[in-house]
C-alpha cells in the first residue's frame, strides 16, 4: 500500500519540478521582453539591442544587431516620442507574445521601409497616432532570436492624415435590420 503512494508522490514531484523549471524559463523570457520594451520606451534603443542575438532574425530574415540598430534609429528619427504600452503579455516555452498599444508623433522623415513601409520620404505631419500591435518573439538563453509583428498600419496612416479614413458605417442600423429578419 505504501509503495504506490510513495511512487505516485515521486511522480507528482517530478512533474511539478519540470513544470516549475519551465515556468521559470518562461518568466525569464518574459522578463527579457519587458526589459527590452522598457529600454525602448526610455528612448535607449542602443541598450535595448543588447538583448538581441548577434544572428537575430526579423520576420524570419537574418538581420543581426547592426540592421536592427538602423531600424530602431529610423523609428526614433521618425517618431522621437515612440512608446509601446504592454496590454497583454504571454510566455509559452521560448515564445513571448505581446499585445501592445504603440504611440508616437510624426516629427521626422522615414528613411527605410519600417513603420508600415509607407513613411519613406514623407514630410512630418506633426500628428500623433495610437495603433494596436501584436509582437511575437522567440527568446532563448536570455536573448531574442526572432521577432514577428503585425500592427494597424492603416489606422496609423489615417491618424497621421496620410490616408483617407473609411466611410462611417452605422452598425446599430445594420444590426437592427439584420435582427428584423
């Protein structure tokens, strides 16, 4: 009788220890991303580069730190007050997923096709934007290996006055008509 209880206790402790170490790794990965975003938000993009691997990838393409430095420099030249507020953050294994609100004021001329790729050579509008974004990072051994993102670039361009907004749609009337059927 005692052996099955002892064996199941050992099994439970082994599973708990495995989950605890995995949780610890996920917590460490989450912390890497939170630190990187905090450094970016302080305007210290050079320090934020320290958490990227020398062979890091962006959207699956090898870019490395030198390319990322040029991208970050262009973002801050275009939007000197660039800021990302974390709305949700989840770490699973080596993936860290962030839902964020990105804001900034268009005060510079973009030189490379980042920020939606639509701001290269565009004179500053001096307008602010707030756009939701999802970032997916791969983190291992305390460094970012890969990054993917999607952002509401159309909404950003509309807020900057560079794209006409959609025509208003009366959702209330639409729903009322649909529910009458």
